[in-house]
C-alpha cells in the first residue's frame, strides 16, 4: 500500500521504538490514507497491504480470517498479534479458535494509525505473534465533529456521529455508531451498536492521560456453509442458508487508561485495561447445530520505558524495556443444540489464565549507516481449569517460553536500505480446546529469518523481502468446534515485493500508484502424502491507485476529490494435506470516490466486485485433512457486487477550555 505523500528515507537505521524503525518488513498507515480506502468492514483495512490474506467468512459478527507469512486464513486471525491502544485483542483460550481476533468493535473513523510488522520480530508483540503483529492507535482529538449516514446493497444502513475538540484542556474524541444489514444470503441479518468515548487529559508535567470507555453489542444470523460443488453446478442457490436458526451475538464493555510522559526517544508509558464480554454462536458445520457460549472478564496492564543515550560518549544507543500482565477468567459451555437451545453439554469449563511477560530491546549505531538490534521476551503462563463434566481433566499447569530476536539494518547509500532479522514467536495453548486433553502441552513456537532491502528515490520506493519460517508442530482446526489436528513439522519459504510511485504532484494535488506481489510455499515435512499446509494461497498480488485532487478538477465549486481503487489477485489454496482438493484463484476489485466540499459536506460512493469465482475466499474442508472427498468442501459465497454511498457533514467545534 502506498502513502500519497511519497516514501520516507532512513527509517530502519534510526534509533526509534516505532514500528517503522524496526530492521524488518513493516508498513504504517495514517488516518488520511485510511480515510481514502474503500472500507465496508474491518478486513478491508488490510486487503491492499502487501502479504495480507483476508477472508470474510460471511457469518455475521464473527472475526475475519487475517493471515500473514503463509499462515492459514481459516483461523480467525489467531496467528497475528493484534493490539488497539496497546491492549491485546487476541482472545486466549477462546472456544472459537485459540487466540481468536474480533475487530468488529473497531470504528475505522477513530483510527489514528496502523503499524504492521511482518514476522515474529517485535519484542512487544508476545502471544500470537507468529505471522506478524498489528498495532492500532486510536485518535486523541481533532478540530472538528461529524455526522453522517450511509446505505447500500442488501439493506445496509449505517449512522455515525463524532465529537472532538483540541486545545490545552480536556481533549475528547467521541464516536457513536449504529449499523444494520439484511445480508446477501438468507439468515444473514446483522445489527450492532458502538459507543466509543475517549478523553485525553494533558498534565502539567508535559505528560498526558487518555481514558477510553467503549460499549459494543451485536446480534446476527449465520447463513452457514454450502457444499461448493453444488453451488457451482447451480443445484443450490449461493444465497441459501444451511440452518435458519444459526446465529449469535456479543456484548463488550472496555475501559482503557494510557499514560505517556516524555518524547518518543525517552518515553515512559503505562497502560491499564479491563473488559467484559459475553459471546454466543450457534452453527451447523455438518451433523447438526452446535452451540458455543462464553463469558470472559479480562484485566491487564503494561509498563514501558525507552532510554536513548550516547554510550561511552561514542556509541548511540537506545534501550527499550517493559513488562506486561494479563488475566482472563472464562466460563465456557459448548454442546449440541436445536434452534439455539442446548440439548447437551460437551464442555463446561471455568478457566483462569494469567500471562506475565517481560521484554527488552537494545539498538546501537556503531556507524551512521549501520544499526544493530537485539532483544528477547520471556512469558510465564498460569492455568487453572475447572472441568464440570470430568473433574479429573482439570489441569493446573504453568508453561513458559523465551523468545529471542535480533536484526541489523544498514544504509550504504541514501537511496538504499538493507535489513536482516531473526526471531522466535509463540502462541499460548488453549485451555478450552487443547490443555484439557493434553495438559503437558507447551506454547506453540516458530523460528523465522528474513532478509530484504528497500530502494528509495524522490517519487519511487521498492521493498523486497525473503523469509523462512520453521514450525515444530503445525496445528490446524477446520472450523470452531471441529477437532484440533496436529500436522507435524512444517516450513514456510516466501517473498514479498511492494512498489510505490508518486506519479503526479502539483501543490497539494497528488496521484499515487501502488503494487505488490507475494508468494509462499507452506509445506509439511512429515512424509510423502502430507505435503501442504491447508488454506494458504500460493500467491497474492495487488495493483491500485489513490488520489487527492482539487480545483480545477472538481466542477462543483471549491473542494477536493479523493479516493482509491485496487485489484487483488488471490491464488489457489490447497484444502487438503495432499493438495488434491484446492480452491480456485479469484480476483477482487474495490474502489472509493469522495467529493469533499469546502463547506464541510462530503459525499462518497464505493463498490466491491468479484468478477470471477466467488466461492474461494471463504472455503473449508470439513472432512479429513487427507483423503477428503469433494463433498467435504464447503463455502460461503461472496456477493458479485456490493455498493455503498453516503454523506457526511463536518463542522469545527473549536478548542477545549484550559
């Protein structure tokens, strides 16, 4: 993905704790760039970014499949560590899938920046950072408020209002959203409310305290999954539902407090958070409907310090050190159900899980053109499980893991950056789906190396990376509630190439082009018949443009035309270990066009089009990973065309009182 302002230089050899300064393959998106993207749901924030594989399951308000570096898109983002304002979003020991990610409560208009690290190379990421990490920061304040409404295909209607002020006093940023949709498929209705309330308090010492309170709720139907070959043959409508009583809901309440003191290079930060959520999901993956109900309370915190100095007066050095803690208390019930009513119990667990982590990173610059980075984190887990159905299977265990990291970046010329990395990452065992049956299970770990470089010129940049990842025991789960399968050792080899071109610039007017391609070989190493890691596309590619143009292009008076459009290609995915059953390659086109008038009115329209296959984005093998039949392959078809249009009015709200 491009930045319309053009590429920056010298980032990876700078002494900085920021994502962009890591000697790794990273991407940072700002609020202005996000506003130009065609976003109909949160997965669209990541689709145009190099290396991302995104799957919209089409099952209401459940988390999407978000994957990096050759990990499966069938696991609800479990292999990417995700943070919002420093708060970990991955749900440990989730009944859906271990380290399940649900970003549906994220309102795109509240995002200040998104930082992405590909691979397990951030010491701050910790649990679930196998394929990479996503760091999302929300806005503190802006000098205007907005009110808007949008609507489109499949009875979609959304309303959003924001209020904010800047100034020396309290800085509020409030956002309230209501959303409803009838759905493309039968039983695809969804409704939600979202109240985002953030206040930043400047303190006399130059520090600040931000407090965020958020309340979110959703209820939805689930169309379920259809046998792929029947849909392709026209024997089953792509809009049909499997079971019209499937569905679920979620309520979430979150309180977050962030304290910051000092500039980024010498910063002290502290975080405290607490959340409570209740989720339910009733789904039929074959064999009848099964229910999952979970109640979770989470508390946690983090303390982080950055020091930048000139060691021995000759060696520029930066030290980052921190500690984090998280405690989750869960009540979990699963079992067969009819019309969302349980008829039995297969799990009835009370789970208490703690994660205590500590990390450190040192960056040194022996020369102005070379930076060396080294670090590690240590994590201690504590589990206490109470099994109401079988008290003998109530593990109380305390596994731990240490994850070293290291890298180097050099800039031999102003126009060239080179970098190399080594890192280990991990995912904690799930108390709900793994530890009950195997209490000796230790954290799932990966070992990864990468090397790459970036060419940087006035209007052009080109980033290329090759990576290699080894896993001692690949774990796969076709769908929530289905068995967790151990596939043995695996290896991922791949590359990513990302290009950016500032094609035209005249004052504030810009047109920028971007393109990326990536490929990965995700192979099992056990034997001749077990070859492929399922649900990993062999290749990905994106090409697109974004623009910001003013008069005389706009015919309706003073204003600007902004937007973005891109085409994505997603290669075929093996659906079995032997690769005999695969998805088809498919393409997706998405675009947004907005007219921003000087009076404060903005009108916009956007569209998403699947010109070819619509069954391969959300596709699963519900049979064995070896020797499956074509009748075991199920899909949730995407709509051919989705349209959305809206209008927003923004107005200045002045400065807050001192």
